[in-house]
C-alpha cells in the first residue's frame, strides 16, 4: 500500500543472557502503520515493547527482518543513513519528558528544528503553533521545572513533532501522570496527531486509552497479535 509509512516485516530480536543462553524478545513481528493511523501497543512489562519501538524508530537493528519508513528499507543501512532518516521521519515521546532543563518550552521545540537547518524565526513560529495546539502556548517562556507534569509532557509531544515526522513512537507517554491528567494529556496528544496527519504507535498499559485509538495490537511471547 502506498499510504504505509512504517512497516516491520519478520522482525526478530535475540539477546544473549550469560549462561542462561538466548532470550527471544521478538519472534517474526509483522506490523504496518498507514498514514494518519493510530495504533496502541499493549503488553506486560518486560515483554519487549520498548525493544519493538526502538527497532521501529531505527535506534536499534533487528537480528532478522526488515524495517521500512516511507517505503524505504532502512534496516541494514549505515548508521549515518538510519540517523538521517530517524531525524527526518520519526518523532519519539517517552514516559519521562526529557526536556532540556536550561531552555524554555519554546526553545526545546526550536532547537531540534534549527539542528535540521530551519531558521530561528520559522522554528519559533512552528513551535508556537504546536504549543497552541496542546493548549500551553501561554507557557512558552517557562523552563521545564516551572511546568506541571502534564504541561511538560505536552511540550515533549510538540518537540517530537517539531520536524514534521511521518510517524510518532510513544513509550508509555502518560505513565507518570495521575489518571485525570493522563486523560487530558492523551486527548491533547491525539488531537495533535489528528491535526498533523501523522501516524502514531503508542505503547501503553492503559486499556481505556488504547481503546480510543484506531487499532490495538498485543505483544505476547515475542509475537504481535491483534487485541
């Protein structure tokens, strides 16, 4: 399909575990995300969700299988080629916001754009647009320490989308928040994704949030199945 922006084909990952031998974390995982599609990835802790996301985001390489982004097979390519593709096409959000503490909310969104050659004025305009989309434009000049947990994570979403990626990969993005804040922040994330038209693969333990996405897949014993 031409609208598939991320595809994993027969992905396997094995880790050596001392005298215990090998641990097969992923066993022939097949997954595709279409343009604008949101997919929830659910699994128990330690089942390999983060490994799958790292491979999908070109941070790690599969032992077997292929990873394609935008129709281009990138697994097996050079580190430089994968890094360039990752910076251009993939946005990451983690359970902890990982914002740079010495910079303001807006600056945290501007910096990745300037690293990709965007002018400061254009980057600031893009940053303010994204912050406005999640309701925290009025906090643009504040450093992360002055923001609430929910505000920090909203800024992290904006930073992940700063360079207009094809796909967002999120690893328990609301896991550090209380239930009420988690619900509000998740709504903001989904609105941002819908408004920008990108795809999202979101690992979560929260089945209520997962059910609000287009599709749910479950990782069981290294195999991906429809939930």
